[in-house]
C-alpha cells in the first residue's frame, strides 16, 4: 500500500487558524466551517490569525521542499502475505491512473514526433534524432511505437507514422543487428498489421521484405543465426566482438516473429529457419535446462561461458513457453523445455538474501580453480534489471495459456505450479525492492546481493550497486543508471492480470510516479538518469525506444480492463508487441 498523505499534514494540523484563503492546503483538508468563523472575528484577532497562517504556510512550504529533497524511506507494502489487505477486486480499468500514463505517453511520443520523427534514436535534451547507420533510418523507434499509438488511440499520430513507413526502404547498405531488428522492427510491423484488422497490406509487405533481408543471417553450417546482417547486400555478418559467436538470447528470440509471419503468408521458410535454431539448441546438452550464453554458428554447440538470466540469456527463457502459447499449445515440446528450465533455475540460480529473505537469482560464471586446475561454475549474486521479466514468465507458465479464475484456486496447483507461482511472486517483490529502496525510487541497471548478513545491516539494503567509488564528485558507475527499462512493470502487469491482487497496481503506480518525478523533461520526453541514488538526478540525453513500446505500454495495460490484450489469446514478443495466438495450418 502506498502511503502518500504525509506531506499534507502540517496544514491540516492547525484548522483553527486557517482563514478562507487557505489555498496551500488541499481542498479536502480544509475544515468546512472555517470560512464563516474567520469573517466574524475582531480585526486584531484576525491579524494575529493571518500572521499565524503565514507562518504555517511558510513552514509548510519549507516542509514540502524538505520532503522533496529528502523523500521518506520506503512506505511501500512489500508483504505479499498480508491477509489484511483488500485483495482480488475484479480487474477493471482504473481511469485516473490510466489517464496519467496516457498523458506521459503523449508527452513522450509527441516530443519524438516534433524533434526526431522517423529517426532511430531520440535525444530529448538536445531535441534531436540520430540513426544507427549513415545509410538511413530503419524504423527502429517509429515502427517500435506503431502498436502503442493504436492501443492508446493516437490515430492522427498513427496515420502520420504509418505513411512514413510506406516510404521507408530497407535497402540499407550497412550491418544491422539480427535480433534487435527482428524484435523491434519486424515485431512492430507484424503487430501493427494485426491491429489494422489484417487489412493494411503495405505493413505485411514491409514485414516480408524485411524478413527476406534477414534470412541470410541463418546461412551458417549449423543454422544458428549470425548476429548481424547487411540488409542491402542480404549477407549475414558474424559478431566481430565475440569471435563470431552468437548468444542464446539472440538465437532463441526470433521465433514468435518469424512463425507468425509464416502463418500470415503461408510461406513456411521463416518458420523453418527459426524452428531449426530451436532444434540445434535442443540437441545440445544443458545443465537441467540451463544453457551457457554463447554458441558457435559453425558447429552449433555451446561455448563455455556464463549461465545467466540477464543480458544474452534472458529472452531465450522467456520465449520457451511463449512459443507453446503462440501456436495454441500444439507444440508441447516448448512446454516441456519451459518446465525443465524453470526447475533448473529454481535448483541452481534462485537464492535468498541474508536478512530480509528477498528471493533473487544469481549467475554461474566458469572459473578455473587454481588448486585443482578444473573449471568450476562459481555462483555470483548479481541480478540485472533485465532478469525482472522472469516473474511474468513463471506466473504465465502456471496458467498454461488459459484464463484461470482470478484469483486462481491455488489448491488445484500441482507441486511445480505451486513452486513457480510462489517463485514468480517473490522475484517480482524483489525487483520492486530495487526501486523503492533507492533515493529516486527507480531501480539501477544491475544489483549485487550481500552474502553476509552484517553487510546488509551495515549498508541498510539487501543489495548494493557494484564498483561505486568513494568521494563526492566521482562518475557514477554504469550499473547505477536507470534507462527507463520495462521488465519490472512487465511482470507487474502480468502478475496483476493473473492474480488480481491490487498490490501490483500499487507498486506499478509507485514506480510510474518515480519516472514522472525524475525522468520527465518539461520540454517534452523522458530521459534516462545516471545514478538512481543521487539527488537531484543527472539526466542522459536519451529516451530509449522501449520506453514507448514497452514500459509505458505495460503501465497502460496494468490499469486497463482484462479484455484489452487478453493473455490467453495474445502472446507479447520480448519488445511488448502483441501477436495473436493461432493454430498452425502450414506445419
Ligand atoms: C485453439 O485450439 C482450440 C482447441 O483445439 C480451438 O477451439 C481454438 O479455436 C484454437 N484457437 C486458435 C486461436 O486457433
């Protein structure tokens, strides 16, 4: 529960001296009879009352300023088992909060449209756009925004954006990231096509053209994709920074987009390419469903590397159950892979913090043991914000693609469902903790958990931001940033839809307010911040595309009716583009 009434209290404490002009106090705090009483008072008494009122106003103003500079410690209810809380009201639109999110969306998109329309990246402080390649824009930002414009009813903006897409050419002679272009641009085109009532053929034609230019990425001995592709030359390019290796998230997060395209066009080739990737991954040995982050496209085998749920690993795990849901549960192999992976995560990666028992996930890093010379997997208590998708994956997995009654009858769950349900809720709670325990109320990119109870006590938090250097004017570490990421609000949205527990809306609202307070730019747009523990904040001149396509979309959906993008009929890709589930006709 969010407690926000503290700031109004000083004014309310002196009702007797409040004259009729008490504009500082919020209207509901004004005593109803005060006006009439003040007018009948003696002149000297009235002056005295005015003086008292001025002093009270000044004190209140100072107090408000103080509160703003030094916000109180977290008052967010993190107790998931608090039975006293009113639980499970029916899922209905919350118009006030949804309108606030809509206003933030307009403030963001309209700034982009004014300053940088069509550009791949947006810099809201310098009011300019930039492209990833000198060859020209690829629709990175604009196409990523299309379905959000439709969802929020910004039809004029949508029409202008759609007309821009019509003139866009993907004949760009430069290398582009296979995975990023697939999830943002191909995914954005496909969901916009769906929401056009599957009528706007131009969008489907663009999607086909783009996918055909991406297909050469799969021309490797194993069928695993190369990380880059030249869209004009239709040529795959191995990742020069990682000795040509591809990460498991890059390879395993193309399936929803390519399979839906095959379903729409009747052309199997897209599905066959991405299905082959899954077969290659499946043929490799895994550690109870956990896989290292790197693979070689030459051989199709894993390379000794980190096992983690953050960057380069994350959405591989997200897409297992989603592939099962997307094709209407006709491919049970993905249900199986999901369940094995979730067991592996619970067994090898899930940990509890030392004092407050927050559940988090760690990473396993291969290191050579100096004494034995053997390679060992060393447990590292590091959790990326990216990992916060996992709560949603666990909870959604338990529904098996159905709409369960809200709240579900937990006594009907089997042992594994009970585990996943509990784990999903606990991981989300921990992610929320990484927001509410910072000075800004915003989570850092990466946290490490204390492994010794004394440290948690000494530093006052269960976790810390690594490599922070002492001293006043140090550059903040890269881990301390908040770049408007969506994963926690994504999990809050899913958790609210499947549990009906209003605590998820309260947490989401709290997070939204922190974005409003610290990231919103008066001149338009929102900006990343460099250090979540620094007040006042320092902005970075960047508004990521996922702020529009994911973070604000998930917040908007958190406060919507349950029949807006129902989760038993839609599967959201990893960039929050909703794609309808279907029964395969062509394979
Ligand atoms: C999913 O499968 C069920 C049962 O076979 C069927 O009734 C339903 O129409 C299918 N849904 C879609 C979207 O294909």
